[in-house]
């Protein structure tokens, strides 16, 4: 994941499934090791995602508006860019199922980019 710099990575720990060959294999990795490895990968994934989103700040982005949501007492229209970055724009701009453009001015939350 360090070389590729994926924007998003789905991390899950292996767990044996009854009746499978893998479940019968000897020398299974301890759960504590699986948890530790998962935590490392999740931290790397979160960092890559943050870096990717921050590269878009000051860019004009289009989002497909999916819903209206209140965040910190303010109403926003939320949607995803064509690169699947979650973004928000003040609610007065746009309607659900509409594509709207805005300039990325920063992060509204750790996961949501703010457009103006």
C-alpha cells in the first residue's frame, strides 16, 4: 500500500471458516498479531486518504449531491466526486441528484471535504 498510495483500502482480519481447508491448517496466526497488523494498515490507509483529499484543496470539483445533512449546526449538501471523495457544500447550493461544482477550500471533518 505504501508504493501504490491507494485512496481507500478495505482492511479485514482473516478468520477461519468452519469446514474450510484453511481453518484446519496448523500454525494459525494469533489474534493479537492479526489485530496489530490490521491497526497498522488502517493507520496507513487513513494517512493516504487524508493526503489524497488534501491534494484537491483549491481545485474546482464536481459532486453528485446525495443528501442534505446537518454538521455542527449547519446544513450541507453531501455527495461524492467522480473520484469518490466525500464532499459538502452549503445547503443553499444544489439539490439531491444534481451535479454541482465548487472550489475545495479545506476539510469540514476528517472525512468530508468542504466546497465553496
